[in-house]
């Protein structure tokens, strides 16, 4: 009798512990800018892409779930700072300026910038000079590069047109409202397969992407860094690269 009672007690304690664990599987809100194929984009109403799958795989290894929130790229860091999101994964380049406000993971992908024009235009890399209008996504490294190297130096006489999302940048390029767009090479390549645009130059910026958390959130950063390392070691990273590139 006593043994049975004890057993029941042990079982119920176990059940409580187990269910608490299930409930405790934490969900992190992951901010992205879903206009950047093959890293993050919308397909049949779902957020998909290399980055989205990467953060889900990290969660699987490290015991958290993710909920994806689509924001404009330049509002991702403010959203992290105010606590509206917990993580940013958005093909975000690790830069010194960003490292002053957020903590970035170890690098998980490398990229340069590319210049794209309309497929049927006769423009080449000289589209970056003189009286042309260049489209960029606000706050990206492409925006910074064009602003600092072309606009501020007077090499570019036309405008730098800034957009919230690449969806509109590419549309405006195709409609002839701008002459060229500067964006990350892997995404330029993908857009040149999806839309009537073509790459005319590459700018070797040597960027590396990282996943961001709020400054001082060392616990979450550690999980993410371990996750990236484990995914490289167990071959999942290569599988994801094969799938998306
Ligand atoms: N790598 C560039 C940057 O960090 C562009 C990233 C844009 N990402 C996006 N999901 N739209 O500035």
C-alpha cells in the first residue's frame, strides 16, 4: 500500500515536471524583412527561406520555438531595442555601428554588393556615375555604400532613392523609375532569375551576416552561436546552402 502510494506520488511529481517543461519551451519573436530571397521571402502566405529555416533549426537544437515578424529592415534594430522582437535574422551584415547597439552572432554567410539594371537596358557599371537614380533599401549596407562612396563624393549627381522593402525597389527598377539598384550579391542573383533584371557589376565589400540579439542578452547569444556551430558540424548548414543557393 505504502509502496503504491509512493509510486503514485512519484508519478504525479514526474508528470508535473514534464508538463512544466513542455509549457516552458520558449517562443522567441524573430524579426526579419521578408523581401530578400533566398534568405527570407513570402511563399503561399508563409515566411520561408534560408534564414527562416536556419533559426528554426537552431531552435530545434537549443529548445526554443520561433514566431516570425515581418518588419521593414531599418526598424528591426529599434524593434529589438524596445523588446518587440527577441532576435533579428535578416541577412544582416555584421558592422561596427550595429555592434555598438546590438550583439551579433558569429558569421553564418558571406556576401558582396552587386549592381542590377533592367534586363533590356544598355546600362553598365557607369550607371553609378553622373545623372542616374539609384535605388536602395533604407539602412542597408548597400544604402551606406552608395551614400558614402557615390552621393557624398559627388560622383553620383542623381538621387539615392530609399525604400522600405526590396519588393518596391525591384518594381521601380522594372518600371523605369530608377536606373539601378545596389544590393547583396546572392539576392541580386536570385532576383535576376525571378525578374527581368541583370547584374552589371559587383562591389567587393566582403560582408558577413550575423544573427542579432539585444545588447547584453548573452544567454540567447550563446545558444545561437552554439546552434550555428553545431549546424556546421552536423552538416545541416551545408544542406541548407544546397537547398537555397
Ligand atoms: N546585408 C545588408 C545589410 O545588412 C542587407 C540586408 C537586407 N536584409 C533584408 N532582409 N532585406 O544591410
